[in-house]
């Protein structure tokens, strides 16, 4: 979640983590569900509050 909310594209985050782009999308969807974020921008705002 951190890499994507910091502005990296899915493909870049996947490369950094050594996983596939599809896995990044699945993890992002899971994070949005856990954080109760309706949109990606909502997820970014909520992640900033955690830091």
C-alpha cells in the first residue's frame, strides 16, 4: 500500500516488491477494503493520517 499511495504505478511497485502487477492490484484492493476507502484518493488520504 505504501508504494502505491506514494505515487508509484502498479508496474513499478510490482518490480520493487518482486511480484506481479496483478498481485499489486489484489493487495491494493484488499487495503482499500480494510481501510474502508471508497476511492483510491480516499485511500491515499487515510494512509497519510497513519503516518
